[in-house]
C-alpha cells in the first residue's frame, strides 16, 4: 500500500463508527478554516527555508484535501481519485504546447492560451469578464494584485511606472483631503483607493504586495521587541516612557540593524 493509499485508509477509519468522534462531526464548512490555516503554514515553512518543516506542512495540507474528499465520497459526490484524475486531465488539456503540437513563444502566450482553453471548457460563447472568478476569499492585498494582473492582460494598464507613481501621489492627496474634511466614510474609501494604487505600484515593480507587507510586519515586530527588551531591562514598561524616549530607542535599534 502506497503512503497516499494509507493516508486515505486512515482518513476513512477516522470517519468510521469506530473512529474519532471529532472527525466524525466535521463538515466541509467546519473544515474551511483549517484549509486556509494549513495553506499559510506551508507559506511560512517555505519562507523559513526548512525543508523538513515544509514536508510536514505539505502533509498537513494534503490531509485536508484527502479528508475533504473522504467526506464527499461518503455523500456520493466524488472520490479522491476523481479529484486527482480531474487535475491530471486539466493539466494535459491546458498545456497543448507540452502534450500536443501547439507552438508558443513565451509564458505570456501560455497564459493567453490557458484562458482561451478555460473559456472553451466552460462553454462560454460570449466574452466573459476578465475579472470573473477571482476568489472572493483571497486576502485583500493578494486579491487586488490578481485583479490588476488580469486587467493588465486585457490591455487595461498604465504605460510607464511614472504614471503609476503619479496615480499614487494623486490618491495620497485625495486621502489627505478626506481626512481634513473629517468624513469617516470618505476617509475609508480614499484609504482603500490609496492601498489599491500601492498594490498597482508593487505589480509594476514585480514585488508581491502580500510578501512585502509581511516582511514589513516582521521587521516591525523584531524592532519593537528589541525596544521592549531594553525598556524591560530598566524595570520599566513602555507606557512609562515618553514618545521621545521610545523614538530614540527605536532609531538606535534601527541603526544597529542597518550596521
């Protein structure tokens, strides 16, 4: 029995009458948070560069796929083999330049062919919105990035990066005006526009905005905890320090990092 077959057998046992009460209670809806959590833990493992950790986290993610397939098999919808078979067929259909005789010049043409084949598979006779199918549950930054990428493929894009930077500046001005006006709804709307324009700038610079913000988060945590350590060593709390003291310590930590 292969490891995948053993995993399927274990999943079926967990769901059986002789199995685990918790596993038997699960539904596709109840498992949604675990699927998202495991996917993000895979990303963490990739960033850490630890292949043993990555192996384990990929296993946890695979379990979610096998386990949810088990639930669907029990209700008579499909099996894990159906899931695997469907993706194999899809990959072959959508790579005619690999498994057929289609010629392509570059990755951009591969993506155009992929979209065209996808539309044909779904029986779409009329052109469908380029933005149809962008997952609603993507993190907002990632979703904005995907929306802009798809719009760009249809020619809806700026010509040069200077135009994108000018748009960011315009959005900053409009946000400042909203803040001065003191209208909460307008402030929220303009802040959203500003964030969207920054995502567009990251796309032009070939920087993944989600990753960039995560790095910034990590940097802030690292420096904040270094400031905390110094202050706590003085038997003080951060709330005992003046803003000037905290800023001075922050700049010191920042300077040591850069050195």
